[in-house]
């Protein structure tokens, strides 16, 4: 779980991805970032593989934006879920949950054990009646959506319906209260329309299958155009001389839309005789179509408005104007981020409890320290001078040692008691399974070395012909590793999922590998896709390698903002004389050898601790201390006699881009616990 005062709201619609990153501040909420990324082809395009198109779009989004360190709230379309409303009989407040569950069984058209559901009660200020809204989605459908996010390394904290999120955004931004007039919120999407009716103390939701796709189909039929050309004409109709003809072609769809809205209003008013609806607020890019507001005003006899901007968000910087222009497409994402920050009028969360528990369990096990320590120690003798000379060791946290983890076993068992119910020795067995597979880490380090070699080989002919390069010239190695971690994840079986001990997706034992690279190559994202991602795809399975590689699409993404070496900086040092970051930072030859020697000696002591079961810190003998001191003193003398020249730093104007890559090493075969020696 990320920071509780920062949240990404992400909506994946049929037309594109809309996302907003909000931060809580003393004056409300600040917009830290946002995105409106249309799909290359809308999901309703005939013969389009929607699942693959959505996967690629989400991968591209995750590659362009920093999603770390924040909570994540996502939505499911209204037509993919259920919203049912009922009046509750007068009962004591403590019995409301039982009555609601009974209503849920009656209202949801699936077995209650096959769905994820939540509810919200409503009380009108002038009525003693209690109404309930029941929101549900089938478990298969929600897990399919969560697997999509898992492929880019995300586990959402909140999942809700798109119409609920849209209502939360409008209710917060327009400050709905007891005196707010009856309002209809109409969010016209690509394939369906969400209608939300709001009165003081009451909310009602309906989704019907009319959207922007149907307007495009009308243009296709009227003008005999291809679907992409008709979509383009529809979007640009208002600014062309063909606006009137396009409107005439779409008029039957306008009539169907108005009829469905009227039918929804009529049904709502039959349930609530005292309903007084006075206005309609439109969301979604379809509301930019020429004549739509005038047509709905005439047909519905209501005031019709289009959401033009958000009044209660603080937006600063050069993108403020761009943000206001995108507001009509960001309402759902806005509402999602509000829920993640605790400011939702409807707090509906369909996130499976088993997945939440699994995420809690994962945070309680400090596998990072074990994996990082083993990976670094195993690789020290193999290519320390080649790899570590180019790695920013000064910025990396010192690896946690195995004996430190073992001392925490008893404490972790107690802390996990509220999350799991099962074998109390599971943590210890998983730890021994990790040690049994410790040889895998050396192979993973070898994979990273191969990626670096592949990148160096490709750099000579980069960028390819026809691809515009950057004004910055490449400098130094093609890729430089600045950070690396390998996190062991124990096996999750179907039985674990059924018992709610673990949740999410069943998977064998695996290691999550995260590596940060720096590069000065032009077109850095293209270069990463042609080197890192291509290598991972080509080496998914290899003879003699004890694991298979699973990588997202894409596996690489740019992290942060590229850094440009200023003219005022000295080669290899930033202005001001501070220790250089990234490529400029390097240890002396003596320091590198000492660090490698320390890691290997420390690894030997760790093995003694593991074999004997002694959880105390290992003692260092006087001979060891004296040998280490002599080693360092001799190296200092060598350095004085033959000092090493510091390598030149990057020239001014060099652009350094940081790229993060993630993948899984899925361990094949059963895990056998270690017995006796190493």
C-alpha cells in the first residue's frame, strides 16, 4: 500500500485511459499528475482483440508515469457490474448488515459466493425510511481485471463502479448537500451510458447500452466511411462545415439516448413520488458533439450543463490549461482518487478480501533483505569490477543479513496471526525453501549481465535508420545498472486461495526482479524495448536454467525526468562539488576490492549461522580483523605508488535517462527444504 495522502485514480475505458494523481493538502487536493491517453483504436472497433489492446495500453501508461509510492484506485464499467436498490424494513441499526445480506441474495442474479459485493445505506433528511444500494461484480470478472494490473506490477487498493466514481467527483466538486436540487449525472462512454440520479440523502444508478460507438456507427452508415474515419469525423464535426450533416446522421441515436434517459427518470419517479429533478450534468467527450445539449434540453425539459472544469482542485504549473481542457474526461478518475484519499460520498469497494490479505502478508515478510544479500554476495566474485564499478553503491541501502531475518521469525509469526489461519511454521518453511533455491540468484545476475552485453552490442548502430534521435549524444556504456533487487515470493496454490489464506492469482514460487538502468542513448524508451524487453522475450525458457521468465508488456518504463548534465558541472561531478549521482558516482579500486572482500567474508559467516541455527550476531576473530586491516593498508600503499586516474564524466548537454525494468523468474519444480550443509 502506498502513501495514504497520495492516490492515483485510473479508469480504463473503451476509448482510452484516464488517470489523475491527487495529494492531500491543507487547502484541499493538489493535482500532481494526470493523463488522458486515447487508445490507438477504440475498443468497439470491429475485429479488435480488446483484451490485448487493453493490456498494451496499460503497459504503455505504466511505462510513462510513476505509479510507485501512492495508493491506487481503479474502476470497472457500470455494464460489467450490478447496482440494485431497495428499501429496508424498520429494524435496529445493528441488524442492518443481516437484512442487507438477505436483500443481496435476492437482488444479485448470481450465487452470493460467486460475487464480490458492497453496499451503501441512504437516509433522506425528511424521511425515516432507510434505502440501500447494493453493488456487485462476479469474482471471475474482477479477478480478470486485477490480473491485467498485476502484469504491470500494480495491486489496487480500491475497486469501484465507474458511475459511483463519477458521482463522487461531481458531488465533491459541486459540494452536494441537503439543499442541492435533484440532479441527473449523465456520463456517456464509448459503448454505454451511466446515469446517476442524486437527491439529498438518496442516490440511484442505471447503465444502458448506448454510447459514442453508436454515434460512430450512424456516421459509418450515412457516409459509407470506414470505422476509424467515421470516428475522426464525429470528433471533429463541430469544427468543420459538415457539422449539420453529421448531426442529422446521428439524430436517431440522439432520440434513442433521450428515450432511455426519459425511461430511467420515469422509473425513478415511480419509486419516489416526491422526486424533483431540475438539472442534468453531462460528462464524457460525447458531450462535445454539436447540438447534444440543446436536443436533450428540449426533450427532457431540464437544464442541461456540460462539466467544463473542476473547481476544488489545485493545479499549478504549465499543464494547468491542459488539465482544464481534459476535465470532461477525468471525472471518473477524479472520483476514484477521492475515494483513495477518504473523501468519497459513496464508499463502495469491490476489492476481494483475499487479495487484500495477500498484500498485507506480502508486506509483513522482509524477503527483500534476504534476496538482495544473496544476489550481491553471489555476484561479487563473478563480475564485481565490471558491474559494481558502474553501480551507484553509495546510494544503495546496505543488504540485510540472514541472521537478522531469522531473529525476526518469532515476531513475524505473531504479527501475521491477524492475517492468516494455518500452519504456524509456514514462514520458516518458506525461508528454507528460499535458501534451497539460492543458486537461482547467481543466474539472475548473469541474466542482467547478458542484457548489458546485448545493449552494448546494439548501441553501435543506434538509433536505427528512420528514427529521429535526441540532440544529446550517447556517452559511456549503453546501459549502466544503478539499482537491483530480487524479491522471493512463496508459492500460492488454489487451496490457499480457497481458504483465504492467500489471494489473487495462484502461482508457483518465483522471484520478482527489479533493475534500474541509466542510459544516454537517443530514444531511450525505444532502446529499452529493443534491448531489455527483447532479451527477456527471447530468453523466456532456456535449457539448464532452473526458471522461466515472465515479463509484462512492456517490462521497461522510464522513471522520473531525464537529467541533463549542465555546462557548469565538472566532468563526473555535479555543480557544487557534491558526490555525483548515477554514472558519475564510483568507488575507488581499493574500495571496490575491500567491499567485495567484505561481502564474501560476510557470506561465509552467514552460512555458519544458517547451518548451526545460531541467531546471534557472528563474532569476528582478532585474526580476521588484523587481516582486514592489513589488506586495506596494503591497498592504500599501492594506490599511493600507482594512483588510479578518475574516469572522465559525461560532457555538458548529455541527457541521462533512468529506466526501470521488472520481471519474474518463475522457479520450476517443487521446493525441497535445505538439509544440513549448504
